[in-house]
C-alpha cells in the first residue's frame, strides 16, 4: 500500500512537472537551429556521403551555415514526428499585378492564387532560406512563408 501511494505520488509529480513545461523533462533536438516562419527547427547535419562531391562537412558549415532545400527533414522541440520542407512558398503581394514579375524574377512557378496571396513552387535545387530573404527584400512582397509539414498533420 505504501509503495503504491509513493508510486502514484511520483507519477502525479512527473505529470504535473511536464504539464508545467519544466525544461528538464523536454529534450532539445540535436542539429543546427534555424527559424522558419517564427518557429525554431533543428536540422540534422548531413552525413559525409550526402554532401556534394569535394565538399567537407567543415567547409559546408563555414561557407554560410545552415542551408534549407526541398525535402530536408527538421525537428522541433514540441513535436515527436519530424517535419519536412516541401519547397512551397506562400507570398502575400502588395498588388496582384506583380504576380508574374515576382515569379519570373525569382524563378518560381504558380501553384495556386487568390487576390493578394500566391502559392509558388520553388525549383528543387533552390536554397529556400536565401529565397525567403530575397523575397522579403522585394518591395512587391508583403509577407513570405515557407511550408513545413509533418505526416502527423496530413488529413486522414
């Protein structure tokens, strides 16, 4: 009886601490941190066999830090399932007339559009963080978001 009360107390304490968001109960994912759409994700370093020929992991890291391409797998602190980068870019334009020019200037193809929001597909080889920075600096663009999804978020 005494042991079951102690065990129940420990379980309640652990559940309460986890619900209170105590950092010691959460493990931070390993990898390089990067912020996408205001949320911090962690990208695992590519294994030596996955880097382009003639590029070492050390030189890749020193040449600009973290890169983000279509298909990259990311983890965030609050999620159990890994997320994946789709290569889809949502752009809110200052004027709908700028759609074709923005697509042409940034080598994007239109997937879907509304009056002021356009969903673009980026080419597979494009580095998405630099694309996001270039689009954010474009005066025709009000807002840019990259799509990051996980299989747990897909409709059943």
